[in-house]
């Protein structure tokens, strides 16, 4: 079993950051204030950033407890051991992801990776939400779980554009929610610890399950039911 910390970081009562431009890179910079204890530290945590009533809220899974360097945060950290899971167990889940696929280019040994949201054609017969849902179903098969097709929801497909180290970056993000069933306990545990998909440096990949799934507020836009088999 892996020993981890589940953490939430919200502003202390009476503190506000209303009006702050919370780009994906700004959130990235702030979360590293909690975990960056030295300049050469590799990322050993997953996180998610949300605005709750206009104020920042971070959820994070880490191997080390975070530090409250600024002193303005209500930081709550709970150490726990990942339980021994069994196939057939079901949980509610929430996931913010950066969906990508690899496309082969002729005889190249490795294909070029492309962003499903950024490259989606509005004229495509398959909607953007359905495209993202199919990506998740493929990820589920790889990571030891299946989704309940009656509860799977896709919301807030959007492009996050931000400036980092002098250049502009654009990242497609989407929020998933629903119920899942564990099919391969070992693969599922690895997915919980290591995350799903790319974009983890900018708040994607953290799989929230069970009671932690309720911490994820839905972004703007209605949740969309995807009638796809899992």
C-alpha cells in the first residue's frame, strides 16, 4: 500500500483574491509554493484548481504534506494508505483531463501527439463531448476501470491559453464526472497515484473518487450525457 496525503487549500476566512487572473500557469505557480521546497524538486503530486464563488480552491494528492508558506491559506492535509481494492467495487468520480491522441506520420517511429479539443472540427458529425467521452472510455480500459454509461457526464470543454517563459501555450481541458467500477485493482491504483493523461503540470489528471469526487465543482456549461457503451 502507498502512503499518501490528500490536501485541500482554500483562502482563510476574510482573505480574498477576487479579481486575480487565474490562468492555468498562475495556478501552477501558486501550487508549487506549497510543494516546491527546493529548486530541483521534481513534481511528486497531482492537483486540480477550481474557482469556488470566485476564490481559488486547490485539491492535491501528494507523497509529501504541503507547506503553507504564505500564511493566507486554510490548508488541510490528511495522510492515508491506499486501500486494497477488489474488482467490482464502484465509486463516484471526477476527473479534469487534457485529452490527446497520437497520430502516426508516415514512417516516423513515434506519432505526433495532438490535442483533441484544440483540433476538433465543429463540422464533425461526432460532437466534441462525444469525442472526449470516447477518449475517457479508452483511458478507462487502460487504467483498470469502466464507466457507468448512464451517469457519465462531460462538461466545460475549453481551451486554456496562458503565457509561460515568454511564449503562449494553449491546452484543451475537459471535466468528467460519473460513476466507475474497478476492473483491474493494480492498474486502477496506479492511475490514482500517477494520474490519467497529460497536462498534469497544469492541473489535469487527478482522479477524485468516492467522497473526494464531491469536492470538484462543475464548471460553467451544462453537463452532457454521453450515450456511449463503457
